[in-house]
């Protein structure tokens, strides 16, 4: 199986604060693809959220976080 650039060139999760902000070939990373197994045994997927690859945990947090508008800042 060959890797596509989006599986190897970009971090698994685009959130720099996430433990899954790693690339294929980084220390402790084995393989590539859209699933990751954490040391505690959990398996996490990833997907595109507003055009950014995020692990499902970060992606769900982003989708569920309310957007704060700064309409009052202009007043």
C-alpha cells in the first residue's frame, strides 16, 4: 500500500496543541492513514473539518464550540 501526500506530508491532526499533531515518520509513529492507535489503546480517526485535517476529538470540539461574534466591539 502506498501513502498519498495528504497522509504523510500533513500532521495527523492540524491542532498544534493535540498529541496527534504528528506526521508519518516522526519518532514513535508507525504507519500512516486516517486512524491512529494511542498508547492507552484508544483508536482515533481523523477527517476534514472546514478544510483542515483534525483528529475526531479536536474536530468534534471545534464543531461543538460556539462561535463568538464581536458585534459589540464595533459599538
